[in-house]
């Protein structure tokens, strides 16, 4: 734990998170409304074949989960992927992967999710709520500032409410009476005759599993991390497989595929079909808990990444500040909240631009997964005897499969051919900006060589 600069007393993060809280954080990093839009669009497009895509996405998820578990428990620091990469590949890559793969996504993913919440709630209750996204962001920011205990309590309530809601929707969707979608025999036939189109569906399914690693930067606030974090991440992945399969099947059964595959709010259509007059209340609970999960997780996790990197001198020292009363990285929390709030306020009428930039930045998020897999392989050779509380099963097969799978997803990330050039151009622009910052910071502030690596003993030192 690091001392806050300028304080005489030791101010540090506190270990308070148990298994239940960690499971909630793990799920919260994934279960956004956008995930369910992607999931149900895939169900409408692929029909029964989409179940195979979900399972392949689940296997790719286990690959990145294994890599992050090995790395995080080997180097249990708040910096997350930034810490691992500094040891494996050097400071230049380390700074770039955090700023490009995570920080660059926030100004677009956060507003997009909050705008989707406003749209769904506005559809259910027209004109009742205004500026709901901004108010929710402000509330979650305050709760994050007030301490990890409050964050964990709120996250538990939100996540478990969401899970109950999802199971109610999924089980209700199994009913056959008045179903307007495909019958079970048709879905089974689509599954049996799946073709090569499955691989294009995998990308849609994969987005619904991305984000389980957001729990790793909270490792310095975790009780018994060597036991609880693996349980949380692996159990979370399995639970998502079950819930997603259930929701996908409900969507196929209840809504015609042509509508389900193209709707911008397919989760609203599913809830409206199932619950009729009560649908407004159900979708608001669903949308509010899903968006809150994601926003809360982003604020907590990324602020810890910034804190950890600042302690390694990879970011300005101001991000090292821990609040003396609440023991939270308050500067990082406010910074992340501002990254969401500014575009939410000033780009609320530019939804197409935010969507385009979200896809562009998310391409770099997938690249961060590739870097994590490479880190594992590099560190196996560089530090073969170092203690690893978690070792990847069947190493290096999960890393190789993970690299190939994420590479395929990057090449097929754009939703349409006409957007492909724009997506890659914007992603390249983000890489250039991040690379310039990394270059000048490493060479002139840190006064290090670009690919000079940090020793693992320095990386994990208190």
C-alpha cells in the first residue's frame, strides 16, 4: 500500500471485499444494457445457431479469465493490466494498453449506456424523467467516494436485483402460449444445421461476456484474493452462460427473428411482450439495475487502475491521492466520472458519433485482452519460478486460443462494411494520441527507455 503524498499518516486502501461482493463486481462489469442488446440481436440473427456462438464466446471468456487470474494473483496490485504489462513488455506498452484499451472507451461507453437508460425509461414513462442518466452518474460517483464498503453494499443490491429480474424474464419467456417467435423444433433445427455463419455471431456474443476482469484492480481491497477472485470470476462466467442462454431462448420464442435481430431496444420488446401492462415497471428495474451495474463498476475499477499506475509513476501523482477519511482514490473517481459526464451533457444529440467512437475504442479493448495473453506467456519464460497462486490450466492453449479469438473479433468488429474504415481510422487515431502521451511521459518524465521493463519485485512492492 502506498502513502498519500504529503500526508504524515499512512492512508491506504482497505481489504473489505468478500466473495459475495466480488461476485457482484464481476457480474456488474459485464451486464450492461448494451450487452443484452447485442445478445438479443444475435439471437434474432442466428436463431438456434446462436447458442453455439454463445458457448464459443464463453470459452474465449474463460481464456481471458485464466490469463487475468494468473497475472493479478501473481502481481496483486491495483494497477491491473498496467502493472502486468510494465513487467512483461515495458512502460510504453503498459501506459498505452490502459489508456487505449480502457480509459479511451469510457467517454463513449458510459454516455451510450446512460443514454440507452434514458431512452428505455422514456419509452416506458414518457416525459416523467429528465436528465436521468446524469443524476444516476452523480449518485454513483458520490457512493464511490464514500468508501468501498458503501460501494460493495450498493453493488450487491443492484446486481442481485438484476439477476432476479433476469431469471423472471427468462423463465416467463419459456411459456408457449401466445408466443410469436420460433417454436422449439425450429430452434433445434437451426442449431443442428449451423454453418460457418456461427463465427460472425461469436462477435455479438463475445461483447456480452467482456468486462469480467474489472474485478482485478480491486485486489488490494479484497479479502483472501487468491481464493475469492478465482471463484468470483469463474462462477460469474458460468452464471452468465446460463442467464444469457435463457434470455436468448426467451427472445427467440417470443419475438419474430426479423424484429429481434434489428431492434435497437430488443430487451424492451421482450419485456413488453411478456408482461403487458406491467412491462413498464419490469423494464425500468431491468434497465436501471443493468446500467447502474456497469457505471458503478467502471467508476470503481478504472479509478483503481489510475491509482495503481500513478504509484508506478506512469501517471501524474495526483491520481495517487487517497481520501483520508473514506480511503478511496477520490481524484481518480472524479476524473472517471467527468469522462462520462462531459460527453453525456455536450454530445447527447450526437448518438451516432458516440456509437461509432464506442466501437472504435472497443476495438482497442479487445487488443488489451491479447496483451494480457501475451503477458502470461512472456512472464512464464521471464519468471518461471515465481509463485503463481493461480496457474492457467492447459497452458499455453488458452492463451493461443484467446489471441486468435480476439484477433478474429477485432477484424470483424464493425457492424457493417461501410463502417469498417471509419472504425479502424478512429481506432488508429486513438492509438496515435495514446502513443504520443506514452512516448513523452516515459522518455521525459520517467526518463526511461520505451521498452524498459519494471522488475516484478518493484511492481509488487508496497
